[in-house]
C-alpha cells in the first residue's frame, strides 16, 4: 500500500498472519489495530530537525544553499529507513537554479518506532525547507516572494537540467505555472487587500506561495507496454 494512504513500503507481520489464518480456518479473517497499536507498530516519517542557510545577491539571485539534517530513525532500521532522510538533501535545491551547495544528513537512533516512507518520504521536508528559505530571503531583501522565485527558477531552455546534487530534471516551466496560479487568485488584488487590512484595522492576512518538484519512479513499477492481440484488440498497461 502506498500513495496517499500513510504508512507504506513495509511488510508487517499481521499482513502475513491474517491470510494464513484465513486459509487455516477456512473463513474470512480481519485484523484491525487501535490507534495506539498502529502508532507503536508501524512507522513515522517526519521527525527531522533541519537548519537551512541561503546565500543571495542584493538583486535576489540565490547563489548557494547549505542544509543540515538530523533525522530520527527510530530504535532500529526497518525496510527503507536509511533511504528516507537522504532524499531531503538530494531535493533541497527544488525548482531553483542554485549553483553551489552542501547537504549534511545525520541519522540518529532513539526509542521511537522506525522512520519509513510516509507519503513523500523525505521530499516534502526538502520542499518545506527551501520554500521557507526563499521566503526568508525575500523578506530580507524587501522583495515580493513571487518575484524572487521568478528570478531563480530553472528556465525552460535549461532542460534537461542536472540539479545541484546530480538529479536529472527532464522538463518544466515553473514560471508559467506560477504566473497562471497568480492570475487565477488575482495576486495583485490580494496584496492590495493585505496592505489595506494592515493599515486600517491591523488585521494580518497571510499569503503563502510554494513551488516544488517531485522525484518519483522508484523501482520497477513506472513502466508501460502496449500489446496488440491477434483478434485486433489493444491492451495498454501502465505502472504509473
């Protein structure tokens, strides 16, 4: 089980015992964990302490990123535990053309359940850190966060693009996607309302912007095939 269903990528004893019991007793068997049992026996996927530093010019060009990750691996390794936290370092440059950087990832053992892929498996942490960092740079420079992102996006003519940490991006047009989103919400009008609210009655209206890219297609599952049968029927198989 994977995707949007929480704990995944592992094989738990109950998943083997339940069908064995069903076969032994010749009747349907169901096993349901309480919340506490599930919390103790499956996995977690988000316990990291991160520190990010960004270097940028006064014109808003990000020149370097430095990331330190301390990841709680739990009391012991499970099936994919060592793989989760490194993804945070690999993806820290996000959708941006950042020429220099460093990522240091440390895993520590604690008394908790193991860290395993839980939805995004290390990549949401990277998206969160770089986007918060970009917002901090925009605030420091007094620049609109949307404009700062535009100045640092990987451009369409740069694809295929090799990221700071060696990942290959096949295609993308991040500026166009952001511009479309800003138009749909009437971004300039939102900013105007934000200023008026603060000036007139001190209300604080938050406007958040986030851009991210995802790494997927692990293992043998992302495959495809087209079969033409003797009777003329066509079968399309996709693992996506």
